[in-house]
C-alpha cells in the first residue's frame, strides 16, 4: 500500500493534518460505493489548552453533489488539547463516485473561553488509479 497523501492547514497556533486512504476492501464499485478512511491530527502549538466543540464538514463527490455534516465533537469526543499536544482520530467517508473531496472547520474554544474556528484542509478522495486529482 502506498503512503497516504498529507494535507495541512494552519489557523493561528493550531495545525490540522489530514491523511486519506482509499479502502479497496470496503468499496463496491459495481454497486456505486467507494470508501475512504482518513486520519486527522490536531496539533496545539499555542500557550493554552484548546477544546474541540463541534465540526462542520463539506463533502463533494465527482458529480459536484455537496453534503454538509455538522455535529458536536469528533468520534464521540470533545477533546481538550494541551499546549504542545496533538489529538489524533480516524473516521471514514463513503461516496457514490470514485473521487471527491472533503474540507471543513472545527469550532474550538481556548481555556480563557474565547472561541475560534480551525480550518480543516481540503483533501482529495481518489482511487489509486485515478487519472486526475481534485487536490
């Protein structure tokens, strides 16, 4: 298996990295279903703790269909990330097309109560044999 691409975005002292991987074993192209896993790293380079409160994902398939997903936390957690620490989680995304993209934002709050949004980098979801990539 090839090493997944790494996408990165920085918002102030917060770095978000995404690593998507195509899951051939869970995909069923004959049934119109392609599946990706992705891991997300959220690194706090600031001087105070931050907490991830909610997420907003924008998922676009190859036909241009847009799906937006909003909700509290990630994978059932609202993690507090101490200065110098990194929170890592994994999730997945099925699509009805062999390529697409994901992007979004996390609503965060600092220890002092100040809220802010951290950008999730736009990352490409594509099969290993894709001729072109979205990102």
